[in-house]
C-alpha cells in the first residue's frame, strides 16, 4: 500500500509529483468539498497546486488553508467532506507526502485508504463544465479559538517554545500570547528548511534544558514540522518521556480508557485501562472511533477525542501549559513508575520477509511478545531499510534479556530468508 502508518511519505521527485494529481482526483471523487493545507517545506507549493488540480478536476470544491499545522487542517475538515495535508511530518526536508482526514479529524481508515489507492489507476475526471471552485480561508483562527475556549494556561507563566521552523510557528506562539503566556520562542519563524532536525527527539533539543533553567520557565515545549507532535520538558528542564506525558494527561483529565501503541511502556497500564494498536497515529485514531477517551504514542502524538480525532500538538501544548501552571510537573513525573526500555536496530533489505517468516501479517506492525515481567517488539521500519527491536522489563537485566531474545529471533529469521 502507498499509505503507511501516518499517511503517504516519500522522497520528493517525479513519482510523488505525478502521484499527487491522481491522489487529488481520488480524494475529491464523490465529495462536495475538501480542505487543503501544507507545512513549510520548499516543495509545498508545487505539490499543493498539483493536488488542487486533481481535487478540482474531480468536481469537488476546495478550501485552501495555506500553510497550517496538520491538526489545524484536520480540525477544519469539519466544515467540508475531507481534509488533506501536504506534509512529511518529522521527516527531513527532502521528503514530502500527504495525510487525509475525515470530518471528525480521524485519519482515513484502512478501508478508505484502500479505496483511494484502487481509484488511482483510473481517476474520475469530470467534464469542464463541472470543475470545482476554489476559495482561500483562514483555518488557523477557528482552531486557535477552539483550543482557548476549552483550556486556560496560567497567565504570566513563562514557557520555552521551539516550533522547529515548521507550521506550528503560525499558531502556537499566537495562542500562548492570547492566553497571556510569556513565550521564549526558538525557531518560531516558518522556514522551508528546518533549523534543527524536525523530529523532536531529546538529542535534537539538547539546548532546551539550559534555557528552561536559566529563564525560570515553568516548562518547555517543542513541535515537529507539521505540529501534530508535542514533546515536553518539566520545570527542572528534564525531557519527559512520551509514556509519562501520556500518563500525565490521563491523570490530569481523569481519563481511564487509553489507546496507545504496542511500543509504549507497560507503566501506562498502572493508571488506565489500555488497548494497544500497531505503531502509527492513524491506527490509534481508528481505534478511538469505537473505544477510549484518550490516545497517544510515545513519539509525541496525542489525540483528545472530545476535541478532535487527529493528533493535535497545539492542543497538547496548551494543555501541558495548563498543567504546568497548576502542578509541579517534575514531582508528578517523579512519582510515576519507570521501567527500563532498550532498543536496537538492524540495517537490512530483508526486513519484510523476515517479519513475515516470524508470523507478522504486516511487517511494519511487527510482532509483540509479552512475558510476565516484560515484553519485546520486532517490527520493520516503514521509512528505512531497517528492523527495530524494542524491549521493556521490570528491571534492566530483564529488559536486556528480552532484547537479546528478540535480537536472536530476528537473526534467525534473517538467516532463513537470505
């Protein structure tokens, strides 16, 4: 399938450009109106125009939102029949792609993705008299106002904010300003090339702790390129692991039914009833259609179904600020259980075959083996020729044993398929 765990993503080039026109036609077919936005990448204009041509040629009307975060486009989809975002999320600038949303903000289900892909071979081009119309619209203001109507960060608090030069630059700083929050803004100007690696990993944000501590900030927040992700630092300048941030949201909101992914810590099960999905926010979104009051994955994607079924890094940022204004976040995080998680990876072109030989129906979903004192996961990467092994145990020794067991199973599987 073209669609991965979070939309379509590939290196920019002729394949993606040609595909975008047909994807636009497939998305617009049978729909009256589509909302479209993009992140800040330099390839945004050419891909956006190609998608617009495809959407209009199908007979659907278009609402053009310009540069906007992914959750903003997904939130705006409620005024249309679908939303489409041109983005490669946290991937480097050489990549681009798209994500598609239903009016409730949920990602297209697997069935919807399959239907779109099947229609690519023979797009439904309409007669010239039935071509759709385009109008530009401000989709950022309604999203910002919706967040501020339900959340109240403490006025006067100081927050260190890093938007990574991405689409979050157009909404999170202004949202904080309107809420009375003082932001120390880093990389908050939209740029076509990112001033730091877009993925908000601790090693890509190594300067944040010192700035938080020296400024006396209540917390720190960072986005990826399309701002569907939000990662956070506590008031002592420490990076908060994704599992603990999800637990913090669940505790603060008093929510007890959580959907998360197979690679998330078992510690979450100590604060909520948990259902697990394969890795990828689209899987979490689809699961939340039928069960759960909160969703997320350790990489920084957080879904609040009462607000939207799309991961919303801006909503999460405002919520975390509200929490940091009321609680000592460092103390809360320190009170949470911590179990060692170890990771390794193997560079290989045979990942898919190896995972299938291990019994995985979908290699990128992988296989998860649970034991009484921990678990391990073996899964193929969806973007690189690589297989990842993750293990968690109640002690470091247990985690190391489980990681070794997973690595040995992978080695045997690779040897078998080569």
